[in-house]
């Protein structure tokens, strides 16, 4: 397909995927959230010592606010993205209950006057994801622009549901893949331009799923600190 054909195909696919997600029963969305929280807590225990950016949930997306609260309780700083201007990289501002917010794109809240921070990790919702770890978003391109210039580049964990899986999104030159994908089924790591399913991390030792390197905290020892949070469930 040509780039224009790919863009048209993606527009139609976004509509289809969003409609399917919106149609999910609230009980299913809640159960997926609990499972994803568990996988993130057990699989990435050192998040609690970092600056973690997440997105306010939109139309049955994974709701990271429960996990964010647990991470803050163990020392993390949590942040939300802010659209500074059209076609520019995002900023990230600290957020916790009590921070003043306003409504932005899609009426999603963003922090108004809290400090700007640099995230170590981004929990990035995905409307769709493919076998190579590329994300289908809502078409604004904000995160691709942000990651393209981020220094240091954060670890990007795509969070979504298994129903969002695609064989390919037909990536274009501006598309940037995520480092990890977490769904209600478990954790995927991007290896050699392909997603490798690691499974659901068991309770206890977080590195049991694979060897020698599996989890974000192990990629750079001490990067996030060493204290592990309690299970968010």
C-alpha cells in the first residue's frame, strides 16, 4: 500500500477498534485493569522509584490511576502528558490528586500549573498493536514526535487489551515501536523487531520469566531504585 492508502486504512481501523473497545462490558474492563495492574506491579517492580507518565483513561482504555496511586505510595512521581501546541512534542507535568487540571484534547484532563518532569517510563495506551511492537494511536502523532526527540528516551510500555492485536499496522517512517506490551494476558518484550510473549509474571521473584534479561528494572540496575511496591490489586 502507498502511504496515503495506509493512512486511509488506519482511519477505518481506528473506528472499528474503538467501537469494539467501547462495547466492552464494564465488568470486563475492570477485570482487564486488575490483571494489567498485577502484571505491571510484578513484572516491573522498580517503577515505584521512578517518574512514571501515564494517560487519563479514554473510552474504556486501561485505567492506570489505580496503579499510579500504588506507585506514589511507594515513592514514585506520576505525570500526565500535556499538548503544548499542534504538531509538537508533548510535555509531562506531575499529577496527583489535588493538582489543578483543565480539559484538553478529547476533553481529557491535563495538569495546569504543576512542575514539568522527565519520565523514566511511559505507560502508553494503544488502540491497536502489531507483532513488531508498533502502536496504533488516535492519529495525532503526539507520542511519536515526543519519543523521536526525547533525551533520555524513556522506557515505553504499551498497555492495551489482547483484542487490540493486529498482524501489522504497516509502519511508516515516523512510527516508533514500544519496548514492551502488557495486556490482560501478560507481558511481551520487543526482541529483534518482534514481540516475544513472556507470560504472566508469577508472585515472588520477578525475574523468573526469562533469562538473562527480562524486566525494565534489570535493563539498567539502579535506574529506578530497588524498592518493590506491594501488589496493586
